[in-house]
């Protein structure tokens, strides 16, 4: 799996409006358009934990059963 080829295009469509290059629109101080930012250790939490989807907050949020916890948010 290659981040730029396989992951970045999905994030671009679904996540970059709130977690991309636009600093004014960025939410939660989370930038997903750069691999080093998306995978960095944030106090024991990783937005994307390479090789460990279960430990990745992005995976946890997109697969959350509760609508309030799910990303991207409805609408």
C-alpha cells in the first residue's frame, strides 16, 4: 500500500475540506494531506497508524457506529 497512491485520494475527497492544506478551514489541528502529519504520534494517539488500522483514529471515526462520533459528519 502506498499513501500517495492508495490513501491520499480517498482522504482528498472525504477529509481535506476540514483536515487539509487550508489552515483557515482546518479542524482539530489535524492535517491529513501530509503523511508525516497524518501519522505522527499525538500523545499516544495516531490519526493514521501505518499497518494497524484498529489503532488509527481515522479508521475508528469512519467506522464508528454512533453518528455523533462518525467522520465525515453527515451533511
